[in-house]
């Protein structure tokens, strides 16, 4: 039986049922196809920050470390140079900025360092490179893309025959939106990368409540700027989560909020859990 030969109501019922089935299948395929990577412990705050939330989380960790050392201070919606010095070589890129400077300046200054961290994490089997991530996203989205193709062919047939196609157009639009969401929610961590983050968060769970000054960067790397709320660096958390954003960062990529949803592990969650996606 060829679905393209079915009458309109029968095809629409089939399409709805197929869409309902395609959504969980897409999530299952994403989990099955995700590479395992190489299991390993990860203790470096900057690497953990990049693994958890890419450029924004990495920049947040560096900024937190610089504030803890007194090297920079929050001043309204920007930053100014303090009296402290850099504690790590990567910090010098931020201290080279002319004061005052904004958040986007910090992210831009640290982008070359972030790219180096990304290459190291990919080589370590903790992150997927861009090609691997696209392949995983294609596999995870394939049931919805196939359904779109089938629906598109049926739409063309319906138009050629002068049949009413409004309901099919609506279903195709819904399928397209779901497919784009599924694609965007595919995270770029391997299973080993997710395990490294999970183990580090479990090991340093107390940092969610009482990080010391020397642990500020690690706390932010693992849990986002939420850990700074109520501390001497609360102004930084407020800058990264403005009141009108409902707790989400002003940047689209992962920062103090979660990145993608799904079977969590890692880019960009809420309350600073970082990462996420499937």
C-alpha cells in the first residue's frame, strides 16, 4: 500500500500517528548514535567550563577567577581593571583589554583560547568536532526529515489535483519546527564527556553552596554563575542573568543557564547546570 495513493483524511491520520512515533524515535537514535569517546577524569577548571558551556561558560570561569584575584571588578554593566594580577596564562588576554570593557569583549578576547581548548577536548574524545556533531544531528533528525519528505510529496500531489491541503501544510510546519528543535538540541559531547562532567559535579557538589575564593572558577565552570548569588561576586551573576530574562543569560549560547535540553550532560541548563542536549 502506497501512502501517497491514500485519500486526504486517511493520509492525515497516518501522518499524525507517524509524527507522534517519529519524535521518540528521533531521541532514541540520538542516544544510540552518540560516540562513546574515551572515559577519563577531568580536573582543569577551564576545560570543564568549556566542556559544560563552550565560549560563554569558559569566559564566565575566567572572569570569576579574575574577580576572585581582584584583577577585574564589575562596574554596572561593564568591567574595569582592578589591582590584582592574572592567576593563569589564559587570563592575560582579558587583562590586555582597555578598561572599561564589556562582556562581549571578554568572550571575544578569550575565543582563541577557547578554540585551543576545543581542539584538546576533541582530541581527548570528550567533545565532537563540527563534522561529527552534524552527522549525529542528521541521524537524530532523520525520522522527522523523512516524514517531511513524504508529506512534501503528498502536498505536491494534492496541489496538482486541486485537493484541499491546509491541514497538511499545518502538519508540515509543525514537523519542520520539531525537526529544527531536535537538530539544535543535539549536544556536542561524547558519552565520556558527559561522564567527566557528571563525575566532576558529583565530586565537587559542595561548591554549589560554599566555594572558597580559590575555587570560584571551578564552581562557575561546573554550576554556572548561580553559585555566585549572595556572594561578594553577586553583581557578576546579576550581569549574566538580567532580571528581565527570567533567569536566562543574555547570550544565546550556554552560560549560567542550561544549553540544550534532552538527556542532560552538557552546551548552554537552568540554574547553572550547564551542558544538556541529546
